[in-house]
C-alpha cells in the first residue's frame, strides 16, 4: 500500500505565505458604509480566513471597492500635468477606504503601482507615462501618503511596492496592448527609472515587479535583465513577480524553478520570487468557460490546495491567488451572497499551517496526492492533503500515514469535499505506540489533519 511519511520533529524551514490573494473584502463596515444594502459584505468571512497579503491589482475594475477612483496611478493622480509635490494634486479618498478595509481584516497590503488591465479598444491608464521621472515622484508621494501620513495620510507600513503589471503580455507590434502601451525597450527604461528613484527614497521597502505574464518569454526577459544590469549598475529588484494560469499544479514548481534561474543568472539571488497571479485555466479560448466553472467547484478547490502544497516545496516565496474581488475569477466568495465557496476553505485550512509556523518533513508516495506538514515545535501540528484530479470517475486513494515526532494527542480529521466544508468529521487518539493510520481520499477532496 502507498504511504505518506510525516516527521513533525524534522524541521525544514518556515511555512511560507502560500494563501495570499489579490484584493480585499468588499463593503467593509468602517466609519461609513458606502452602500445602503450594507449587509452585502464578505468582511467577516474574509477576516476569518487569515489571508496574509492582498495585492491591489485590478481593484479599480470593481464597483464595490470604488471602481475607477481607486489604486491606479491615473485615479490617485488624475491630472499628470499637475505638481506631484502638492497634496491637492491627488485623490486618495476612496483608496484610503479600500486599503483601510484590507488592514481591518488583518491582511497586509501589497500595492501594485500602475494600472489595471484594459481590454477595451481605447486605452487610458496603460499608456506609456509622458515623463518616467515624474511618474516615479508621483509614486514616491503615494508611498509617503500610506506609510508616513503625508497629505493627511495613513501609517500602514506597506512593505511591498510593485511596478506595473504584465508589460510582456502583448508584443511590440500588437494592435491591442492591454497592459503596457509601449515597446519592451521603453518598459525596461521605465522600470529602471522608477525602481532606482523609489529605492533611493525608501531603502527599507521592497521595490520590485514587473508581474510578467510568463517566465518563459525568453527574449523579453533577457532584454529586461540585461537593462537592469547594464554597465555593471544593478537596478533595484527586491522581488521578481510573475504569473501562471494552468490546470497542472506541478507547473508551479517548474515555473518557480525557471523564475529563480533568471534571478540567479543575473545576480539577483537575494530577490524574492513571487507568483502573484494564479488560478485554474486550461486555455483562454474554447475551454475558458469550462475553466471558470471548474475554479468555482470542489475540483478547483482541490487544485488550489495542491498548488499550495507544491509551492511550499518549490523556490517561490509568496503565492497570491487571483482573485478575491467580486468577479468571474473568484473561486472564494459567491458574488451574489458573499458566502464562501469551496475554494475559500482551502485558504482557511492553509492558514492553520501558516500560524503553526514551521514546515515539517512530509513525503508523499501516493500518486496524485500532494501534502505539506507544519508544527509549532510545542506539540501542535497539522498536515494538509489534497487529492486533485481532472480524470472523470477516478478511483479513491487508499494509503497509510506514518506520523513521527509525536508523543501523543488527539488527531482531528477535517474534510473538504462536495458534501463537507472543512468540518471535523472524526477524531483519533494518537498514542505513542500507534503512529500509523490508514486513510482513504475520494477524488477532488482536501483533508486537514490537526494534532
């Protein structure tokens, strides 16, 4: 019989934040409610999930957050002709509310500087800035507003500041440039100017990007890294962000290895690797609707859990699911009721591991079953198991689990499947002399074992 071996006494490192998301709760009950139907909010369940970070990309596509009036540079600094050193040149009002809502949920903000994606025939925020240096000064003052209280601002301590989103998505000769309206070489120069200015102004913050659509776009990335390291000068890149949409969790590890290879090759070995957009997508054309249906289902939830397990063991430092905002990519919250979907419970489960703090050795010899274990080194421990498959009528997986490094306790078995939402369905006494369990997982199910 196949087996999974866990040793809670064998510590491999920290549990990484694999359960972060894009975007925050909506209609947060702060000092003023934006809508009359104030019960339309997911704030309480969002807070209970324990998301570590929320990236702000595409927030301005969401009416419930404040729509076109938030986050993007063109919204916060609406008239580029104005003086970026004057508070009256900025409109922070609704972005303040949105970011305060994220913080109220106990989640840290990961701020994307730039623009939402624009699929429309006319582009607005994705056009090449007329003055790269001035754009950087605008960003500097946005950071000062949210971290230093400038212009009646806040003191949020936002650490991550990401420059742009998917500048490599469309080729230079494309007639529909959805994220960056210029050429690749223009972006390289733009990033170099902005990152150099911001890192000089805020040496203790993490300045990075550029949230590339693919780590396999070799010509684009070679040009990017060559510009960053030209003439022996190293442009700041505290983190390298990238995206992946797939139906194969193993691709997370493969692409993470490639991202790390880019960083190591060009001397950015200390830079963090951040996958800050990912979800279940088989393709963007014929199977796109089916992909959306799957990401909202228990299969999508099992996929999410498998990706987190794979990512924990791969050279990626932070994982950010796209998306928690109301929309078609949201496999966490129902758009109409705000109630949790199956995927939500995966994030809540991984949050339990994250709070324990330390990854313990966990070796899965069960094909199709991904697993990761955690401990607080004081007697509490947990293991997350995911059996994800695209195969219809796949068989159940029966296997043994060997639990080492425990002196005893009660093992709680929480199940997420088509009929359960992470409830504890059984408890097992773990004695010093009994450390082997026989478990059966049905296709597309997730189990959290806690001691």
